[in-house]
C-alpha cells in the first residue's frame, strides 16, 4: 500500500502543520474569542445579580409599603368603629330621651285617665245609689204600701252596697 509507505516521508510535515493549526486555533480561539465570551458571561452574571438585587429592593419596598398600608387601614378601621360606636351611643341616648319623654306623656295621660275613671266611677256609684234608693222606695211602696224616707232608703242602699 502506497499510503503507508509515504507515511514516514510526510510524518514530520504533518506534525508541523498540525502544531501550526493547533497553535493558530489556540491563539485565535483561546486568546481572542474565549476572553470575549468570558467577559460576556461575566457581564451577564453581573447584570443578573444587579437585577436580582433591584428586584429584592423593590420587593422590600413593596413589603414596607404594604405594612404601612395595613397599619393605616387598621387605624382607619378603628376610627370608623369608634365613630360607629359613638353614633350608636348617641342614637341610644336620643332614643332613651324620646322614650322617657313619651313615657312621661303616657304616665300623665294615664293619670288623667285614672282620674277621669275615678270621677266616672264615683259619679256612677252616686247615680247607682240614687237609682237604687229610688227603686227601693218604689218597691217598698208597692209591696208594703209604706212610704220610706229618701234618707232612710239611701242609708239602707249604702249599707248593702258597702257589704256587697
């Protein structure tokens, strides 16, 4: 085979060109391109770190704002509850005053009505006594044929009504 035979003749030139190509690739890729790629990777890592730090700072600021908002919201809620309680107390006091005034008015009307009933009762009792004494005088006159004095008939009716 002729290819194997010429291997000894071309061996040194192939190694020479291989070293030149590998050296050229080493200097072009290793010394020219790799540092640029490493710089790009370093810049990218630096930018990611900066972005993460900015995101964390924004998150911390948002958390602080949320905490402040929650505190303000709780204070506002407490103030609103205090206003509601004050309004309830005021409404209860106003209602109590109105109820007291109405109760006073009802009590005065009730007292007036009781006095009117008492007066009507007294008048009715007097009328009943008068009618009863007249009826007793008429009954005695018809049954016994005796005329009874009006004062005697009234005294008898009063005695019977006081026991009955």
